[in-house]
């Protein structure tokens, strides 16, 4: 690697909206032809986007195969191929139905600090905007003031909140929540849960209980378990997704904090390694900043 | 289990190294390729990895390794030295300003754990005889101030929330309040913000100018990926950080972000946070963490923890018993209670050299199962507790009935007991002053 490359990378790291594309284009310009050195650089670019080593290797294998079958050495083709491969990878996953076939119960889970409560507020606003009735359930009885945080959101949005005291049994809150949702016939009941590290056996068992309580009292309601992941998380996101999936079965992923400089390459790793669909993207703090995930759009943004 | 995956990978690589006599350049390359992959998978920034690998390679392919008698040891030493160099040379304490109060400003992205850390740091400083005032300058996140108030109540420390919606004014008022009430430390919790949000970054700078903190600490989630570098750099350029606090280290993250951030900002990591309880904070020891990465276990930390928890006399007796192989189920129970006081078992055992995360999986014990274990042991006769070998099938059945636990659990406990006996022996060797023989040395 030349010094020029290093300093160029350094410079691009300080850019605020450095995306995947800029280094890719620079690498293409620099290498001119498809070569082992170019692949090596591409590998680094992907890893730098949190794609992870395993998925990066998978993508590169597919890319090399494509290059071989197309019998090309034109570096300009790479972008198109890569886009195709990534879109294909993300498109095979079918997201759950979130809009029709109501009523719904959404159980929102994740580790500490990923943005569960904020995402819940955005989800509530989304459904409210579609004239659906909502109910919030304050299942985080552990963190100080978590209930208050959700209450503030409920008041802002004019949505009722089912809650107990801090320290209460989250299973009991869940039961009251699902009972109230069914009695009031609300379209969408959204269950907040306490942030928990996926490695804590006790807390994961507690979550399984909450899930059991909700799923056994659904009535006509469909239950979807949504895992919130922070886009700035590295390869540990895989570990998180695996553990939560094992505990309650994850129907879809909400990827938050994509408004920073993180490139969200972890999306590809999750698709390739776990096959879990991403359903929402959080790209800001405003409620309209929660967007439905679209593989085409996501890959397009990556290359734009 | 900090870094356990990385440790395993590196151990695997070095085991392969051991098999050969002297190392050729090719061997070093192969080994370092493994190190590189391990570091990348651990979320260490790829630029940092490249620099690190080059430095190690430069030193390894020189005379040192090739002419050394034990090449494996030499490479380990070099990797370890370089890791330790990146992590910082020694533990660094918080600075105290000449004139009270000392002001600490905590900043970071949303969800990094700032508010919890402010509480923990307050409890930590209070234990050292300081008189901290906690300040809630997060006016954006709903109920953030309330959260800090609740934490303040838990640890019995005053919290200043101020009036109005201006974090700069709140911070300044808090300092004034601290002077009036003889508080010698002011901990300022700020709102989580993105490093690219100019307006909010400017606000932090305003707070800095207004209160002139002696430490500006960046709180970073240990699970952060490649972007950790960008985030840390932005905060550092804007504010001039003096230190870092790494949170959520009780997850299974490989924690490579620590390495990256340290290398890029040059700021020392001062504390690590584990768990949600208010005592879940430790001074960061770079050397130890570097050792842990290499799978040498964090022997120092473990010994310290054991010393703090187990009474010295008791420990001596226990050691004797372990060495004479007279460790009984009664001791086991006492031991389990003590280990529990030290913190989560996995965390304690992960510090023992040679322990792999796979071995630890069977050991995940929670409070409830501890109670069950007590019930099972108490359903045994004294003789059974002292010589568990005599516990045959019919005795097992009786014990299961007596304790109200399924027979599988009785079996599991007996297995666990055998396992921990082995582990205690390992510990015993450390206690005797010798470093346990590492499989790859």
C-alpha cells in the first residue's frame, strides 16, 4: 500500500458523510484493472463498513465468480456487479406484514442503549399517522425513569400508556398490556422492554417469560418480535441477533442511528449469516426519520 | 467475558506456531494473518490493524524471532508488547484540579451509557471519600434528568437539575452550587449527540468554555464497530478529550474498539463499565487487558478480587484443602457464595488462564440456581458431602427427593463440583506463586 492511499483514507475518515462509494471509486481509479491488489483493497473497504470478514469473503467470492463468467477485466463493471450481488443478498429475505392484517402486537427488544424507546415512539407515530389506534406498554421496569421517558412520548403523541411502578414484574405489565389492548380493541399494541445484554442468562429468561405472557394472550392479534440494533455496533450485532432470535424468535430488525457516519454494513452480515429481515431504518431523531427498509433503496444509498 | 473470542483465536494460532522449531518468514506471515483476521473480527479498525501487524512483523522477522530459542514465546511477547503499547503503558487516574471543585464533563453518542456512567463514577468517587455533585445537563431526552435523580437517590448523592432548557447555564449553575455546598467534584451528564451534529457539538464546546473541566471524558460503547474511530476523532478534535470510558464490557463483545480509539486519539482509557448496577465500574489496567487478549488471563485482577472478598485465613485453609485434594461439597458451597460476591461467575472465571468460553458455558449460574444447589447439598448426609464418590444411584434419588430438584440437576451439580475442583487446583497453583503452564508456551 502506498502512502498516498493511507493519507487519502485518513482524509476521508474525517469527512462527515463518508460512505462506501468514495473509497470504492478511488480504488477503482487507482488500480484501473481488476487485480488481486484491487480485491484486497475492496476487502478492506467492506470490512471498514462493518460487513465483517465472513460476509466480505462471501461477497468477494461471488464477485470473482461473476467477473469470471462475464470474462471481463473492466474495473468499471465492478460497481454494477457488487450492487447486484448485495441487492440479491438482501432481497431474498421476506419481511413480515406490518400494515395490513391488524390487530398487531409488537414486542420491541434489544440491548441497552440501542434506541428502543425512541423507535417505539416513532412506530407509534407511524401507525397514528395511518389512523390506527395504538397503545404503549411500559415493560422496562428496571432502568431508572424508563417509564417516565415512555410516558412523555405517550403524552406528546396522545397515546395511552399501560404501566406499573419501577421494579415491577415485567411479565405482569405485559399481561396487563395485552389484556388492555384486547379489551380496548386497539389496532397496534407496542411493548417496550428493558435493555438487556444478550449474554445475561437471567435477563434473557425474563424476556422469554414476557414473550410467553404476550403470545399466550394474543386472541386475534398477531405478534411480531422486533429487534432493535444500533448501526454503529460492530460484529457484536450478529451475536446480539443470534441470542435474541434464539430466545424469542425475531421477525424483523429495526436498525437505528444510521444518521451518523456508520455505514450499516452489518445489514449485509445479518442477511448473509442469519437470514433475518431488516424492516425499519432509523436515520434521525424526527419521527418521519423512521423508514421502511427497502433493499434496492438501501444498496442504492450505499452506492450514491 | 471480555475478548475471550479473540484470545481463543490467538491461542489457536500460537499453538500452531509451537509445533515448529525455528520460524521462517512464512510462518510469521501465516501467524500474523491469523492475528489480523482475529483483530478485524474483533472490530478493531482496519487501519489500526494494518499498522499493528506491520509493526509486529517488522520486529518479528528481524533477528529476534528467527534466532530465538523459543520462537513461539518471542512472537507472543512481541504481539503482547505491541498490544500493551497501543493500550497505554499504565492505569491512569482521574485528574484533580488545584482548586475545588474538580469538574468532569462526560460526552458521547446516544445510548453509550453516559447517565449510568455518571452515577457509577459518582459512587466510585464517593467511596474514595470525595463529595461529588451529579449534574443533569441532558435537556433533550425525555426523563433523562429524572433518571439521574433516581440514580442519585440510589447512591445517596445530590443531583443538580437546574431550571430551564439551557445545558450551558445548568452546568455553570451546578458548579456554583457545588461551591456553595462544599462539593469537591462536579460530574456533568450531557445529552447523547452525533459527532456530525455541528450545533450540538458546539453546545458541548460552550459547556467546556463555561465550566473549564479538568477532564473531558468520552463514553464509548465497547460493542462499537469500525466507526468508533470516526466518532472518537470527531469528539477529540472538537473538545480535546482527556480520557475514555468504555462501557458494556460485560457483553461478549471482542472490544476491538478499545484498541482503535486508543490508537487514534492517544487518550487513555480510564475506566471500564460492566453491568447496570452502580458498583459496575473499574479502573482500566491496560497491561492486564493486553494480557487478557493474549489468553494469558487476567491473573492480577482475579487475585485482587479474591483477596478483597475471601478472608485471608479462610483462603489459606481452602488452598491447603485444594492442594491435598480434600476439597468437599461443603467447601464448594462456601466457595460458591464467595465467588458470587466477586461478581458474575463467567467474569471471574474468564480471568483464569486457559479457560475458554466454551468451558464456561456450563457454568452460567444465577442466583436461583445457587439456591437450588444449596438445597441439594443440604439434602446430603455429612458423609456424602465429604466423600461425594459414595453417592450412588439410590442416594441420588433420595437427594433429589429431599431437595425437590430433578435428579438431572443432582447429577449436574456433582459434575460441576468435579469441574470446579479441577479449576480450583489451577487457581491453587497461581496462589503458590507460580504462573500456570500455558498450553502454548
